[in-house]
C-alpha cells in the first residue's frame, strides 16, 4: 500500500510549502479559523467508514487525503483528491478529526460550526454552519520525513558534473 502512494507522497514533499500558503485555484482546502473564545460545548464526531491501519497523525504531521466537504443538507462546498495539508493549519475541527484517523481508512467527520468557520463563515460556507467531511487518509509524514524525501529527491535530480566519476 505504501508503494501505491509513494509518488503522491513525493509530490506532497514538493508541494507542501506551496500548499500551506494557498490552495489551487477554485479549491478551498480547510483553512484555519479563529480560535473560539470559550470552550465549545459540542465536539467533533468521527465515524469510521473503512478501518485504517497503524499509527495516527499528530497535529505536527502532514497528511495526504481525499476529501469531500459538505453542509449538513448535503451541499458539497469543496472536494479534492491527493490533497496535501499540514494538520496544524486546518480548521480546529478538521484537525481534531485527522488525528483520530489511521492510514488507509475512510471516515466521516461531523464538525460543529464553532470548530469550523464559526459566525463568520467563509466562501461558500454560511455563518454558523456545521460541516460534514468524508475523508480518506492516504498517508502522512512528519516534517523530518518530508525533509529527508526532499533531500533525496534533490540529490537524484542533480545533473552529473562533467569529469565526475
């Protein structure tokens, strides 16, 4: 299974610096929202659709996911495949869900508005909207693992020096 995702993870290593600052045109990856002023009464609910295996990502890790974001009425506001993202840089409720997932698993995350975009809303998401995400966690890496992948890729991409043996 890891071999299947290796090219995508290499892309993750290359794209992460860009992906963390901006999503592709026409796509809105879950982004940070202001922290709630008080402790929210409602919590994120994660339902396992297909069990994954192994460890779970931390808030410091980088994930590669397929996802579909919907309003409670089923209206899709965003979806993407093989999307790299830093767990610590998405809305709090989405991060709360990601850290409960295992590699290869598919999940449904119910995020209360106060852990998503809150009273401001954002883009196609109306204010005070609870959100539903269907997410498949393809893979995840630590920053150190990604740095090692980038270094290895850059080493392979170096052209041979004339006269070098």
